[in-house]
C-alpha cells in the first residue's frame, strides 16, 4: 500500500512539474492543412482511429405490430401478437440510457472555450487570469493539437467560423455569458482583419448570426453583418467579379490545383450559397441571384458532367486503402449539395435522393461514413456533424430519428475533455466546433436524458386515474365517478377513454396492475398510491378464497401485508388471504402443487391451444408465490415452489409433455398464424422467475437470459417471439423482462434493463399509459406491468466514463480528481459523492474503490499510449 502511494505521489510530482501537460502522448498525425482559402478537412487516407463507441443504435425505429386480448377467468391477461400497433419511438436510443445531448453539447462548448486563443483575458479558461497566457490573443484555434491549451502559434485563418459556430449554437441553448465572450472575441477579430483575411463562408454565416444576436441582447448594430457583406463582396471581386466565377474558382482550385475531384468541392461551395442567401435576407438583391448561381455551378458539376469533378454517381464508391481520393469526403459533398439546393430553392427535386445517400451511409451505431455506404472503419466525426446540420436545417422533424442516432454516436465517442479525440491523442478544435453544432439539432420528445422516475410516476398516476376506486374519489376519475365506476378497486381490461367504465373489473388483472402502483409507492411514498393499493387489497381479501385469483394477486397481498405492517400497524390480514387463496387453488386442482401446475399447463397448452410461452409465464409466478409463502409461514411451501418449477423444467426441457419447448418454440412467424411462437420471451421470464425463486435448475438461467438478450432490439424493447424480428416489439415482454432480470441480478443486467426503460419511456403516451396507435386502445394491466418494470431502472450519478471523483459540474477528469482520490484513500479525505465515478475500473462489490482504481486513473492521465481508459458508467 505504501509503495503504491509513493508511486502515485511520484507520478503526481511529474505531472505537476510539467505544468499539467500530458506526457508520453502519441505523435500527432499530419492533416491536410493545405486549404485553398477554404476550411480544413481531415484527409481520409491518413484518418486516425476513432474511439470505439459503446452502444448500438438503429437509424429510425419502425412501427411495431401488436396484439389482441386473451381473456382468461383465472389467469392474467395477455394480448395476442397480431393486431395492434405501438407508436414509433421519437428517437433511437442507446445501451444504458439516452444520451444527454445537452450535456454533451455543453461539454464540447466548454472544450472550445478552453482551446481558444482568447483576447479577453482569461475568458477561455486556458490559463490563470492573473498570469497572462502566451497564446497569440487572436481569438482563434489551433488546427490540430495533443494538449488542451492553445499553442503559441497564430491561429489558422480558415478555422474561425466553423469552430465558433459550436459556441453560438450552445449559447442559444444555455445563455452562458462566457460563450458570448468567446463569440465576441471572434466576431471583433473578424471585423478587425477586414476583407484581406478570415473571409470564408462560415465566417460570413457566423457574423450575420452574431449580428442578430448582438442586436437582440446588447444593442442594435450592423457592424458584423456589414463585415460579412464586405468579405463576400471582396471574394467575388478577387475572383472574376461574379458568383459563378467565384464558385468555379473554388471548384477548380479543389478539383485541379489540389487534385481533389471529390465531395470537398460541393462541401466548400455549398456553404457559399447559404451565405449568399443569408446576405439577401439582410441586404436584398442581388445576393439571391448569387445564391442561385452558386448552386447552379454545383448542379452542373455533380449532375451534368460540367466538368463533373464531383459526380454523385461515379464518386459513390470506397477504397479501403484510401488511395483513390475520388471517393474522399463523399458524404460531406452530399451535405454541401443539400444545403445549397435547400437555401436557394433550386434543384430541390434532387434533395430526396441526396438524403437517401446520407441515410445509406449511416452505420447502425449512428455515425456517418466519409465515403459512400458505411463501409468498415470509415466513420467520420465531420461527416456525421455536417449531416446532422444539413438534415436539421432541411427538415428536422422528419429526420429527427436519424439526427438523434448520429448524436448518440457523437456522445458515445466524446472524450472527457469535451472534444473528440482520435486514438492517437490528436484532436481538432474545428471538428469539436462542428460536432457541437451538430448536437444542437438533437432532440428527444421526452427530455434529453430518460427520466425513469418521472415515467414511472406518470404510469402510476395513470393507474390511479383508471381505478374503480372504493375510497371516493382517490382515483381522480370524476368527483362522483362519471361514468359511475363499480367501486371494486380494479381496472378495465381494455379502454379507449381515461376513466373506468361502468362494468365490473375483471378479477384476473388486479395483482398484475396494482404491482405498478406498489413499486412506485416504494419510490415516492405518495399517500394517494397507498390508498389505491389498499382499495385493491381490501377488495381482493373481501372476495375470499372461493373466487379464483391470479398468482399476481397473491404476490401483491404478501408484499402489501409487509408494507402495511411497516407503515400502519402489524397485520396478517393480507398475507393470510394470499395463503388461503393459494391453498384453495391447490385443493380445487388435484391437491398438490404438481397437480395444480399441470392443470395450468394443460389448460393453456391443450384446452386453449396455446402450446407456447404463456404456459411458463403463468406457472412461473406460482413458484414465486409458493416461495414467498414459505418465507412467511414455513411448512412445505418451499417444496411446492420446487415442484412447480419441476413441472416447468419437465415441459420445457424434457419434452414432458413439451408444450413449451425453449428450443423448438424459438421461432417467428410474421403473420402470427403459428401461435407456437407467441409469448416466447414471456415464457422465458416465467422460467427464470421459477428457477430463481426455487433455487432449482439454476444452471438453465444463463441460457434463458441469453435468449432474452438475443430478443432485445437496439432501441431497447423486447420482442414477443424469439430473436428481435421486424416489428415484434412488445410492451408486456419488455416489462416482465425488466422485472425478471431485476429480481435475478439487477447489477449485472442494469444496462439491459435501462435500455428497455429507454424504449418504454420513448413509447409512453402523454397520459402516462401505453396506448396503441392503431386503435387508441390501452390496457391498465399492461401499464401496471410496464410501470413495475421501470422500478428496476437506475439513473446513475456516473456520467460518460468514470473518473470525475470530485464531482465537478463539467464532468472533466483532471488533476483535481486524482488528488481527491489520493486524499480519500490515504488521508481519510472526503468520501466521493458518486462512488461509481471513483470506482475507476468498475469493479463494484462491497469495496468498489481500491488501489487498482488509482493506478488505472494515473495510467489514463499520464500515459495515453497505454490505451487504458476508465470503465464506462453503468
């Protein structure tokens, strides 16, 4: 321990003696900085490796088909997998929870602020305000660097606009005055240098945007817009005097002089069409004509072989060696064409195909490839960012799913610095600015971070309103219940309105539904929810053992008995009712747990003709209940639990009689005609629950879990049948999978559970329920099941990767975190506010923080060549 401490302190000494610089960093890779009066791009042939992202996404989830009722008097209801349609999630979602786009954008703007050669000392935060830094005070950024401060070199003049736009878009989101200072430094510098330098299209765009912002927030001005106009006019005067001659100058400079007959041409020129159109909006004619003429040069080149330097057909290829540069920057070129045609309103008929080419170049993880077609290892930060901006400007609503998916990838590959680093250690502030701008166009209909608690509470509130309340009017569905509900403490099976009907509540859905309220009460302590539970519990008790009740009713009564005893007064009323109901079920069906389980198996599999997962789903919960009864009453209930589980094992694994076979029934029929495949994953959850509760056949559980994981869609939902086939996502399967995995081993499967929660929240109706889009039908039982599943979600205090030990708001991992960790471990310092952040290697357990965490953090901070990185947050 002492030697390790000395090792750490020695490394700290080295770090501090170097002024906080990263040592032993990998060598910087050369980039294409030979711009011809245009903005830089990273050349694909020397492309650095991008860090591997940690999630799998789909581009845009499609509609999900579902289902019809199966009403059984003594069993919980399930929907049949063949009729209804689940609403499409608004955005694609990632592994543990949706990316916090706002946090990613703010972090990257913070990175831009720190990397700026600030004029207003020390707004960039890249030096001590009392000790002037030695950057060039020109308000710009380096092109490429391995450190996190601006160098002593002058900032390249072609980087200002695309970089600072990231600060601009983030300021629109946050109103952070430090970002306004960043922008004003840039804007004032661009004005100062006049028309002879820093005269690029993105500079012009930024100046016009900032002019409006300054006028709105400080005082009316035309200084910045006038500067943009002067720069544009001078560019035309220097290159033939017309917009056409200027566009051709860029085209030929890129295509002939530099030999880049590829997408860089359209990307460069397209932004000038946008700038010209913006000038028209500020100053009027003839800038609109200029915009059209610039777009025409692009169309002639890309569609009419005039001269055909960037041909969208011929250049839609890929060379894994990057030797053929005709394929370089293809998707960036497509974005240039989109923004030009969209801004000018010319050649708009080409846009749908251009968008399709972007979509065809999107990886499953959300990234956009540099060449056409999303080939192996061709994902590009810049291509992704510009695709987000192009689609966001064109039609954000239509393409929000695609944009969000791109944002997921950016969020998953973002460095803790807030920038986007290549694995070589290089990073480019311009690319940081472009990615930051792209993130501005991300949007989640339910909030950028999935608020599982809010979703669970909304689900419980829905259940409260839909209950036929006994305690008038706890359900909130009418002062005197209009329509007049039956006051039986239950719920309708299906509804299209948001109040209970006048019919009696089906007896088989109480427990499955009210468990959603129970688990939410554990989270909130909401007294109204306690009333909902007591109404349901008292009604179930009052019906006595002669009325068949589902196993979910028994489970709820046992749980509620403990809750009532803990919060009101000691009682056995509810647990005794559960026991009597269970005992009566056995008496009525052969007298033993085995005969009772066989009865359910044969009713479902033979009488009803459902030789599928519904068998194990129905029977499994009875094993759980028997084990719960044993824990309260002892006796032979534990043997009952084992016997029930054995009936399941014999049926599913030993062909005895093999009505639900986990291997044979692992199929899918898209017509849903073959009901052997129905409710497959629900059957798996029943087997897991039974084997876990009874402690029998536990060796089968890992394979059962693997089958559930194989049935999880990238956006999080669980399929009804095996294998996550098209359009088979299912709310009930998802809710029960969350509960099964949560009860079995929540810590291990938290990311799977959270991902399911992402999908549930993304498809949740504003009512708090889950409403089928094809019919408007909603099922309180399903809402109870989904709400109960959400109980097992967990929003961690840990963000991105581990290492923010001191809990700093910027989520940066820096020297202060290392000092904090050393103090905690060796000097009885303050306990980290978020243990997961300090558990650098993600070991978990009773003592999650140890010397291994310290060593890993040191290696990460001081030896990038080691490739060691803190674990990703849960």
